[in-house]
């Protein structure tokens, strides 16, 4: 099963997206529905998707979960939950089927060590107890705390979104590269090959500027812990869906068929427990 492991859907007329905080977001400040995404999936032979939250809202999570039922391409939802909520276990238990993970915009927290707060670590433990994955939305600033959190909750499967957003446009390599390698040393974390194009210069990026970052992800984690994600429609700020797929195909061109199959579906299937027999989620399950 070929899977796009990271995309979003939203309608600003229904719900404000606070992160769209300037004119830069005008090109994507409109409704993006599943019907808009489906032609891209068909064109690139993608069978399923992981739909990821964009708003810190239980209401949005519930709406997204309605798309994870039936015969559509959404095989799972990474929703939002308040990790600090004393009733988190009950909240997660009450959410409908289709929830495979939880995410919070850690990159927007003023405290770079937010993930290490006792109430947050407690919440991560509850996410693990619920059989869910935790998506890490962090930048290089928060990578050290993310590494410590991954070590502190070894029973939880973590997925690093967008390779922790290296500053591709500036050509920054360190400390991102070493921090990523260190994080990859933890067996309970995987990484999405996603979001790199929007960390480059939106108007003037070239594949040769982005591919070293993508290849470092593959070298650090290995194909068995890397999953392709389009980050659509955010990616359209810099590139079309077809361009993002082409970049991922270029980055993985040196791999064998089985390894490419992992990146384009197998890893996401195992980690999120979609498109695979029950009980095969890995790691940290």
C-alpha cells in the first residue's frame, strides 16, 4: 500500500487557523478538501493517506475523523489533544475510531523544553497507553528536548515531522545534522520525508539544495524508519504535489525496491498501524 503519510485539510470559513499569521499564507488561505487532494493521489498511485491536524482543537479532530471511515483514502488521523489535561485518558478513549496519533505545535511554544515539562511527559505516557503514536512538530531549537522526551517515554512510538525543519534556505547544516543523527539512535522514533521544500527558498529552490537533507534523513534513520509525506497543501507555497513526489523519488533512487516500498508506504503502515494486519504497529507498541 502506497501512503502519503502527511497532509492537511481545512476550511478557514469554518475554523480560523492561527498559524496563518501573515500575507505569506494567502495562497493557501482557502478551503482544501479531500476532493482537491484525490486527483494527486490517483496520479501518483497513492492508495492511502494520514490526515494530520492543523488546529489545536478537539472539534477539528472530530471532523477529521469522519473522513477516516468508509472507502476513502484517509486511513488514519493524527489529531490534537491537550497533553496537560488531567482527563486526557478519558478524552482519548472517547474519540471515534480512526485516530492513530496525536500532535501539538511544539514549535510554537515559547519554551524550547516544553516537551520535558512533567505534565507533558505524563501526557505522552497516556498517549502510549492509548496505543497511539506521537508526531513531533519541532524545529532544530526543540530537537534536544525532543531527544530527551523520546528517551523518557521509550514505550511510545514517535514520528518526527518534516525532519525537524532544517533551515534549507540558509544552507544551515549544523547543529541540525548531528542532532538528527542522535535522535535516530532511539529505536522508538521514525521520521517523515516531508516539508523540506517549504524550508527552502520558495521562489528559487533547486533539488540539489534539498536532496542532501533528504539523504541525511535516509542515512540516519534507514528506509525502514522513514516515510514519505507531501505536506499538502502547505507544500504548494513552494512546489506542486508532483514536484514533492519527484524530490522524494530522487532522494530514494539509490535504494532497492523493498527499501523504496518502505519509504512510500511500508514504514507508515507499520508505525501507524494502517494497511497492515492488526498488531503489527512498530516501534514502541
